[in-house]
């Protein structure tokens, strides 16, 4: 196997190909030795090649002719870079400030960019061909503070700055120009009139030399460039590129050259003519600087390009198809105009060489004789020294590539890439004819896979995968500046208004160099932002004494500025307590928790002497503690005075001795003083400057070693109940967990190495390098894990916290009533997953049901710790109709109708829906009688009286996912509230966020009867119906529908329901007689005769009876005779439909007939019609779990996430991100209902 061969590093999935890499990178992506930033790259070359030529320019004489290249050495270029960097600093541009460059390629362009690298500025290059609007947009959008400009562009820049100032969007404070002996006075005056300082290049060089400023080196994770796309489809997008990404791309191109036998060196030369504002040329020039090569800049006129090529004689020539097409047409035109003998000689030589190239001979060996006699003159057009030709930017026409391979006497390669991956993703192996007219294998720093696109006929799972191209690697971009909706995964707005719902990504891996004083650590890191690394079932975690140590980098804290969040959760281990359960609750959601304070709240009176002790930048450690309990004795925490207010990397180590509870925190190897603590609920505080508090907490307690570990979030229940408001927004590296308390010396020794001297007592070790973050493989190749480098038993799954696309199994229909084809393997497309502080909201629900209502939906959850609320309709303030219609607590369902907060009684049913299976839930209410019935999976489980004689007002707010305690807000949560905070919190039910999946929610303006309710679970549970997907036909007989919430197929607001006969015929054809009977039982009495006639034709003998609505004795109607056999059917038992007449121990099913009376019949699938009686739902007090419904059938295991909804698969509801800035701790999605 050669280095350029392609290897699969993961197996294919059901919807995507294997992940492919170049063979030379199969064991990991290579790094550029000793270089992590572009600043380091340039400085190393300056030191190594200071006397060699670096940047070349041709002087233009009075006759307009260009002279020979005049060279600036690396040493001279380095000095100029230092001077310009000092001038920029003197102008007041702060580190991480943005500096624009608006000019064609030239030596000054490169020096300005390297000066920006030296001071940690972010470069914003502008194409010199941009129109006025694009210039204004880029400068304003990126908030550029200084601009380098070619003097010929100064007037155009001044006009754009004036327009920006009028709109209040300009932040430009200085302009440095070059390239004209006498700049345009009018343009200079226009710049000065705007209050912008204008400085000539030579003046800036002199000023910087007279007042030098030391460098401010960037880190690998700092952004080096915001590179704006051309904006051909709208406003340009700013592609965020880190230093590490561009350096990785340079390494990838260097590795490619090495793999094909092209040894780069100081003799190499590159002509710079492609725009430096584009990443293609930018990476090529950085490569030349890295190897000590020469960069010659063209005159600025592409019509004189051949003259510049002849003068420079480059060894590496990069171009776009347009340039190569011009060369090919020029040469072939000249041949055509020649004599007969030269034409015949050229044609014969061309065909002879082409034959041997196709046979596999290299370009320099296919025809040496004709190369000297014929093609040498053609090669001279590119200077005669070219050793490699690379084309990119667009497909190269096959006849042009063939011409270049034959006539240029040099290897030719065509590549594929885009700005978002730093230009290069794949490139053909030069001199391999089998890669002619292809883009070849991936670069050494990229891995590629293909995703199937069934609607386009693309199959990525076959032996020759074809599909959507997916890229990954260290050279990838970090997002679009100020355009998060273009960066993250999105749920498309099917209305066409562009109001897409933004989802988040799992933690992203990268490489990092951590420096402090003379110490350096090269390692991997994970970047967290509202996501997590999680293992819900750790093994052999410390039960007693422990040490947790890691590197972390968070956002800087601005003095006096309010923090967006109060805490940043770094490390959260939740487990059951293992000591005396009488001392505290037996669960510790904070068995080990380490968090950083982001806010100074000492002034609130919490700390005794707030004048001398700030909490901002402190670190809090919780040990064997339970935050979410009323028992103060469960509170064990201690806060250390650290002062972590900057944005740099720091090492954190926490040790705890189980015997006496001695707790220590080391920050960058230095022990810190605690100032505030709670030990078994006893609180103490004392400023650190006065010696602090006693450092002992939770002595004698213990925890189990099989709990749940989460990085980046705080668990309020085992493996869940996260609050995005307290998530960690930053980076983490080298995490170790020990089953013993390390000494201070051991902590210091461990800081600067990936692996410690000894691993005695090491419970888990995570190094987030290329080997430490991998695909899970198997059936889940898209799932990335952080590898435990000890026993390998405690890998962490990298996940995102916001809503995620998952497979749904509920039935859907198209607008015409025909079945909707679901994405494979999901039976019904997508469902919406909800987490903390996430809701779907209808702010003004007009025509909300007033005198009767039915709400039904499908859900799936494993949250057994919170009283999650799926449906909350409110029409007033707290204690005033905030519970107009409320369905709450999926761990013991409750219903409230028009009741005041705090006076609700007998609310809990004892029926739960959090066992991880899909459940159909329905609640019906009738205002005249107050009769309220709760159904789960088609069974009437609980009946109570609610809101008798009352009406529900319209125009209120509907919230899916949390309870409102005032209209549109006042949400209960351990993390905070929106709107007014409840004053009577002792009457609250606690944090009521919904954790799980919601699908196909329907709201009716009537009290739906049991036969109709049963259609919900039956249509999705019956495998025959699931296979045929005729659920929509069954649900066509929908009484009083006012809103349907789905997440897939866009349907019309007014359904054209199928007729009763169409429904019955379709179901009878499936042989599912019982479902047919149920469908007919839902027919309104006015159509009973019609239904009876159909039933007489279609139902098997023995099924019959008198018509009319079924009685309310249907409380257990489906318990024995239907659900039991149906579950056997789902688990593989034969299910031939049969219906027996007469009475039976099975449950009753009412079938309407023409006589108007009612008879019960027994229904069974594949059995004798008998079955066991159902369990009785119990009601209990607040918090009672009670009895669950029948065991749910197994749910098919979802595969990897399908492609996001495309043109034919769109969300049903119009999902709009809240246009008003919501509180930082909440994520809202506005949900507009369709009205019938």
C-alpha cells in the first residue's frame, strides 16, 4: 500500500459510507513539527533563512515595462513586519482586533498580514474587485478597526467608510496606504474628514522602527482570519479560520508533495497572482514561507501574466481553469497557424506521449525525446522550471488537463476544496493516469465520507459510494462570523421565510499548545459550547478519597460587567451515596462537582464580609452533595479564592481525603485558600486574605463508583436534567481522575505531561488528541467518543445539549390523505427532542377550545426525576388562570383545568410515561360536567373532575415543554425563571422542564370518546399499518381538530378527509378487522347507518351489534382482549386476524350498527380471545409514582441521524427563533399553529 492510497478507518452506516483517509494518515493526522501558529511559521523561517530571498517585486519603468524581480530577504521582511506591527499597536488596535487588507497581491500585503499575526490581530482580506456594497458590508459586519489599502483604492474606501459612518457601523480608526508617489489628495481629505487617521506605508515603517513594540503571540486556537466568500448568492459570509486550521492545511499540502515524491526546498518559487483574499493562494504562500522558498508578485495585470511567469520561472504553479484554458488555447492556436510539417510533428508527438502516459509512465519518462524536440518550447511558457501544476477552484476540462499533462512536461493534479476547509480537501495524485479528471484521495489532514441522498438516487453504502460529501479534520473552519444559523445544524423553516431553528454541535476536538513561563505542553483539547461529554455508567470511579485534575480555558470576565451566566460547569459526577443513608438523601447529584464562578454576587449578603471577598473567578467544589433537596444536611461544598478572570489556559486540581474531609485546590500548581463552605448544611465564610475557612467538608461520607460523569454540564439527576445557563463555554485538555488524594508535588509534576509518572490509583485518563477522540464505529460511526486511556472502560460520548433530530415512529399523511413516505429506518420521519429551558410556544392561541377539549400526543422520555410538563395553556397572571389547561408530571400524570395555583388537589394519577418507550397520551375534558379522562396507549387510566361548569378563555399562550406560572413565562427551574419569579414557591412543583421526544400533538375542540382515542396507539403500533403507513387514513376521521404539531411533512391547514368507505376499505384490505371496527366506532352518530352498511360488507362474520356511541365503561375495554395479543404480535407472534362473536373474558369493543343498540364483541389477534385483566391505576399525593400502564412494546432502535429535512421533508410548524432577545438562561422557539 502506497502513502497516497485510500483506506477506510470506520465501517459504513445504514445511510453513509465508511470514513476514508489517505493511507499516510490512517493512524492520525500529521502536525507541522514545532509550528502551531502562522506567527511561529514565519518567525522560524526568518531565523532559518534570513539571508535568502523571500518576497519579490518588479519595478515598473517610465516606459511601462517591468524590470527584473527585486528581492526582499527573509531578514528584511521580518524587520518590516516588526515595524508595521508596532505601528498598528501605536494606533490603538487591541489584540484580537480586526484589520482589513484591501489591495491586489503585493509584498506589502504579505508583510501587513504577518504583522497582524505578530500582534494576534484577525485579518479581514477584501477582494480588490469588490463592489461598493460588498466593501461596506464586510467592513461593517466584521467591525474592522484598521485597513491597509492600495492607494489606487483609497477613494473607493473613503466612500464606503462615509456610508458606514452614516449608518453608525464604522469602527475604522486608521488607514495605512501604499503604492503611489502622490496619493489622491481628494481621497486623503475625505478620509481625514471622517476622523480616520491616514498614514503612508513608509511613515508607518519609520514610526514602528522608532518606537518598537514587542510581539503578542497568538495561540493555535486564536482566529487568524475572517475570510469572506464572494457573496454571489447574497451578502458575503465570514469564514472563521483559526491559526491551527491554516497551519494544518499547510502541513497537508506539504505532506501531499512528500507523498508524490516532490521534495520542497529553498530553490522553489511561486508566482502570486491568484487573490490573496482567497484561501487557495494564501495557503500556497504560507507553504513557500515555511520551506524558505521565494514568492514573486505579479504586476497586478493578468494580461501581463506570461511576462511575469517568464521573469520568475516558478517551480510550483497553481491556477484556476480559466488560466489553463487560456494557455491551452494560445498554444493550440499557434500550432494551428504554423506550417504543415510543424503541425504534423506536434500531433504525432502529442499522440505518442499521450499513449505512454495512459500506459502509466510518468510525465518526465513518457517521451524524453519529444519533450526536448517539441514540448520544451511549450514548457518554457511557464518558465521552464515547473515541477508541479495544480488546478483548483472549478472542474478542469478533460481536454485541458490532457494538454497540460502532455505539453507542460510536469505532473498535473486537480484538487477539490473550499474556503471552509482552508482550500484543500482532496487532490489527485500527479502522474497517475487512473486519476485523470478526478479530484483524487483526501489530503493528509482530511477525512471524507459520503452520505446517501435517496431522492437524488445517490447511494453511499455500496462498493462505489456516491453521495453528499462530508469533510472532517484539523483544517476545518470554525463557523461563520455572526451567522450561527449558517454554522450549526439547522431545522429548516418550511415557510420559506428563512426562520430556521439552530441546533448545536457536540464538543469539537483540536490540537493545542499550552505555555506558561518556560513550560510547554502539546496535547489535544475539546471545545465545549452548550454540549457535553458523558458516560452514564462509569466503572470503578473513586468511592472515597479522590483527585480530579485538568487543564481548562474559559472566557475572560470583564470587571463590572454582568456575566451572562452565574457558573460554568466543568466536571459533574453524580452517584448514589454509599454511607449512612440516614444522614442525607441517598442520591448525590453533586457527588463530585467542580465549577467556575462567572459573577460576583457577594454583594447580595451571602458572604459575611463582601467588601473583601469577590466570587468572580472563584472555583467551587461540591462533594457528596445533593443540591436539589430540601435537606440542608445534604449540602457539602467549598469555594476557593482563585481569581480566574482571564481567558487563558489554567491547570486545576482538586484533592479530597475521605477520612477527615480535607479538601485542597491547586490552581496552576499553587494551593489556594477557601473562603466559603457548607459542611453538612452548616455554612461558614471568612475572606481568604484573613486566612479563609477550615478546608474540611463531607468527612466520612462516600459515594458509589458506578455513577454518571458529565463534562461541560451540571447534572441535577443521574445523567441528565442539564441547565444550559450553567454550561461550560470553553476548552478542556488532559483530564485525570484518581482514587487517591495526590500531594502538591505530584500535582505539579503531572501538569506538563499527558501521562503521569505513575498510574497507581488512576481511575480515568482522557487525552483529547487524535487517538483520544474517535468514532464509536459499528452501527454508530457518527458518534464520537473521548477514549479512556486507562482500562478503556470509561469512554465519554460527545453530545450536544439542544434539540436533536431523531427518528420518529408516529404515522403521518400527505395533504391529499395518502401515506407519507418516512425516512428509513424511521417509521414517521422526525420528532422534536426537548431539554432544559427549551419550549415550543404559541403566544396568542386564538380559538382555543373553551367548553371541551382533547389533547393527544406521542412522547418518549427516560427522565424519571422531574415532573416534566408537555402541555401548558395559560391566560392570566400567577394564581389567576395560569393553569387554564395543564397536563403535567410525566412521572405521575396530573391535569389542571381553570384552577388557581396552590389550591389544586388530588392531581397525581400514579401513571408514568418515562420508561424510554414511545407512549400515546391523551387527555379529554368536558366543561359542563368537569369530566376529565387520561388515556395512555389507548387505555383510559384515570378519571377525575376538573373545572366543572367553567370555560377556558381564548387568546392565551400555549407552551410545550414547561409549565407557565404567568402567561408566557414565570417558568419553574432550578436554573432560574423567565418573567416574574413566583413569590409562593412552596406551592410550586419544582423544575418542570420536559426531557424527551414530542411528536404529532393534536388539539381538538371536543370531548373525544374512547374509540377515537384508541386510534392513536393502534395506528402506530400495528406492524401491518406501520409497514403500509396508512395511519393518516385512520386518523382522517378527526373530530374538531384545531391544530396538529408535526415535524416532517408540510400539510395544508384544511384537510380533505377521506370518506368512511375509503378508510374502511383500506383497512379491510389489510385484514386488520379490529382496527376497522375501532375506526367505525369513532363515526359520529349521524353517519352510523352508513358505517353499519360498510361494516356488514367488510367485517368478518360474528362481528356486529347495535350502533351508537360506546358507553364510558370502556375504561378497560382494550386491556385484555387487545393490548396483550397486540404486544405478542409486535414481538413476533403470528397475528392472523380473527374475531369471535359473543361474550368473552377479553375486553369489549363497541361496533355501531343500523339498529342503534350496542353489543360488545371480543377481539383477539393470534390467540383465543382471552387475556389478563389490567392493572388499576392508583392516585397518590404529590410526588407519588403509583402504577404504570402496561409494559410498552419494544421500540425499534434508531439508526444514525438521517439527513436533515430536505425539499420534500420539512417541519410542519413554522418554527421561529424568538426575535426579542430572551434571557441568557433560556432558549425559546416560537411555535405558530395552523388554524382550521
